[in-house]
């Protein structure tokens, strides 16, 4: 290739290119073009540049040509590349967004890329549209109609705030052996239809695709907020009588020396003082209740109950498999409980009243917000 373009760099341009190469900052191709210009400016032939820099002859030619015709910055930058026109014009993109945000077709739970592509073909003059075109346009508008985001706080009102801060204050109190704080909840378990096939070398475990209710069991869980102790009790049901028996165990077996036990639980219908009167005579029910101080979490805010974390650990570590009988379930849960207590495993709870007011401040009732502002101003 005959040399048609000669490179002459000023001292400032040469120093700038050398600094850029030495710093190694910028895109790889931009650094390569800087090396080409420096080499050409020093008198190296195109063949030598191709060999020494491991670039193509056409790259050397285009870089030199753009420097002579358009200047240094143009020579270092990417040359505009021709591309196909966008399949969807502005009005069609607006229609796509409106469709993705609307209800899906009858019989379908959600929009998919294929469904949206078919719907756009029906609504516009296009003969066909690829799912990649739909995906790119949705991504540009930060839309993912097939995804769902769950939240735990449907409404923050005065009752929600009162219950939340009551529970968080309990967690923050100095430990008191005479007045322990215990979190309580339960988890229902549903059996599988068939026995999974164990893994073998070269073959993963196999699980039958059928999901059939094959017997149920229930696990009640206690967690002490201030010491590394938990207790899991397996029952056939989670009725009022089972709840009442758990409360009597808490008072008589687990904390016989405590003057008063503060129990955090959710607002389930069975979690009530009435359950004890339905199960025991009035004298016994009143004896148990005198030892208990129940604190309810807000509705739809079970995440505030520390025991939920421990139940999740139990499910992932112990119960995430087929357990064929209640006897085996009791055995496995007891083994898990002993190990957790032996290891002194604890829950590191970080959510406090102050953090709640920071995170949920805007959702607090208006009077509370105004009061906080007034106190800060004072």
C-alpha cells in the first residue's frame, strides 16, 4: 500500500499521546490508534507498524487518513458505523409501553416477550418483530413486565407504627432474666408425592415433578431475643389447643423462674388469650396468662418477628427435603435444634426504632412527622 497520508504531530500532541499510552486509560482501540500515530510520526512504515503493533493494514490506513482529514480527536475515536433503522418509531414504542403496562391477554398470567411481539404485530403494520427488538425497547424504558416486586408494608398508619416501635423497643432493651423476650411463630409443612432419587457419580438427584399434598405437620418455634436459644415443637396441627399447650410449655418448662415473659407474635386468630380458655379451665388459663405479656407485630409485617429468620434457617438447613414420617421429622428437627443451641447461634438484629424512622419517615402519620421536625428545630 503506497503511503498517501503523512503524519506530523506537534510537540503537544506527541506528549499527550505518550501520556495517554503510559497511563493506560481509555479504550483499547483508542490506545492502539495513539500508538499508530506515534509510530507513523516517528517515520515507521505501514508494514513495520502492522508487524510491531499487531494491527491490520486497513486500521493503519484509516487512522492516518482520519488524522490528516479530520484531526487528532477524530483519528482516535470510533468511526461512525452504519446501522439499520429502528424497527419501532416513537409512536409504536409508546404503544409498546402502554401494552406492557396493561393487563395481559385472557388466559395468560403475565406478558412475555413473545406475547408482546405478537401483540405489536397485530396492532401495527409490521409483518414480524423479534423478541430482541421488544426486549431492547423495554430495557431502554426500564420495563420488565414479567417481574414482580413484593413489599411487606401495605400501609403505615398509627397502629402500624405503634406496634412496630413497641417490638423494636423490646429488642433493644437490656437483657433481664426475670423478664425475658421470646419470639414465637409456626410453619406448616406439606409432604411430597414421591421419594426423590438420590444422586450418583455423574447423575444429579432427581425429584418427581408432581406436587401432591401428602400429609401435613406443623412446627412451632421459640427464639430468645437475648440469648442463643431456640426450641422447635412438632405437632400435627396448629389449632388453638396446640398454641395453648405451647404457651404452657413456655411458662412451666422453658422459663419456670421468670416473673413475666414478653412474647412477640403475629396477630393470627389462634394467637389469643381466648385459646387458653378454650383449652384449659379458667384457673389454669389465668395462671398462664399472668406470666405472659404478649406483643403483637403489625398486620402484614411478620418480618418484624425475629423468629421468622430462624424458621428460614431451619427450613433451608433441615427441612428442604422429603421427610416421610412424623417420627423422622421430630428426630431431624431435634437434632437441628441441639446443633444450633450448641453452636450458640444468634440472630444479629440491626433494625431499630431510629432506623425505622429514617427508612419509613415519609410513611409515618403526618402528626408524627411534624412532631419530629419540631423537635429537631428546637
